C-alpha cells in the first residue's frame, strides 16, 4: 500500500562539531520519503522555489518517490539553519526562512487521494489538516510536529490529533505539549486528546511507544560515528510508516518491528550530513542492523 507524505523540502545549513555545510538538501518530507522508500512506494507533496536544483528532484526519482505533488513555484525554497553542541541532543535553530512555504497551498493530486497511509511531516498544522481533509479514507494517519508549532499553533494541533492514529514527537516536545515533566504522564495526556498511539523520540536514547493498552521501548542504536542528527526524527518516522504500509493488517508485533525499523533508519541517517548516508542504504545493510538490534536487546 502506498504512502503519502506532506512536509518540508528544504535547503539546510548545518553546523555540528564534525563539520559545517551550507544549503544541503533537507526538510522533513525529504528525510521521511527517502527512508520510507526502502519499504514502500512514496508519494510526495511539498513546495520548493525555482532555485531548487533538478539534481535533487532526480534524487527523489531514483528512490521511486513520486514527485507529481511537488509544486515548484516562484520564489525561494524553504531555508533552515541550525547548529548542534557536542552532545548533539537538540538543534539550535539559527534561522528559519519560510519563503515559498509561507504561502503553500497543499493540493493533493487526484491520484493521491485514495492513499491508505498518510504521514503529515513537520509543517504548519493548518497545512497538515488541509491535507488530511483531502485524503478519502486513510487506513493509517500519523503526524509529527515541533516546538515552533506547539508554541504558535497548539489549538490547531489539538484539533488535528483527534483525527490521527499515531503522533510522533520528541521528549522535549512531549513535555512542552502536555505541561508534564514525566514522559509517562505526558503520553497519557496526549493519548487522552485522541490519537490511538504516541511515539516519543528520545534522540540517542531511543524511543517510547504508547497506546491505551500497551507500551514498548527501543534503545538508540549505539554508534561511534554521529556526524549530523538533522532529520533523525523524520527518518525514524519514514522507517516506521514505510514498514507498516507494507501490511493490510497492523498488529502489535508489526508495530514493534516498525519501531525497530524506524530506529535503524534514524541510526544510519545520523552517520553523515543531509541524506548522504540515508541514500546509500540497501536491504542487506538494513537487515544487518536489524539483526544487531536483536542481539542488543535480547536477554
Ligand atoms: P528533524 O531533525 O527530524 O527534527 O528535522 C529536521 C528538518 O526539519 C530539517 O531538514 C529542516 O529543514 C526541517 N525544519 C526545520 N524547521 C522547520 C519548520 N518550521 N517547518 C518545517 N520543517 C522544518
């Protein structure tokens, strides 16, 4: 079953203790779609400016990501600049230039409207809502967000959550969203607002999954090389949603496996800047890390 994603496609300038790079290919939908493409067919809905290079569009196509929904409009592509300190825990945003994203009208191409799986990657929650309204009968819908929108658009987010199956957010966002310092209480509070499941990402410390009657925890994959954490959350969501999109029926076992695949995609992504590592994977490397995860967590 195919997977529709709406989110940002961006130029990122990123500085970490391991390097500094300008105008890299980035954006929430970029990381998500490349990660998910290893599991299923992805349809991308996003907007870029006329300055967006053809070679980046060619890259999406190489991963069979359907770019019919990628609007190219007058103006500049969304630009984000961020930096990370030594612990690489969270990005410090230095600049956000919405550019063409500011007047994005996410129109879903007719042939995408029957998509059974939908991921609303980090983008203005009003745009996320608008996309969800255009999809006829999604079997699985999920969304992500960030501190910026929790501060500025919380009411819209709360409304959106009522229609969502899985809410992905990181630990500091979960605390901010729920006004709870404890993550179990934060998850309970979020579940009470409507989503069937919530996944709290904890960076290098892994992730926590909650539904009304189960919990699951996956550690972060221990890595010696972490060059750039940008896009880890989106790659994680790409692995989770990509894996789940392969099945008609989603049960607890598949959900747990999906979270492991999400962790694998995130762990590869951080090994290099932009999508430089994520775009060089294959089934063998994904399976290898899956087996390493099994050994790591078995007792
Ligand atoms: P992550 O590290 O997974 O949280 O996401 C990183 C990506 O989010 C970067 O590639 C940015 O281009 C993108 N991003 C940053 N701020 C925003 C925003 N306000 N709206 C949409 N995407 C954003």
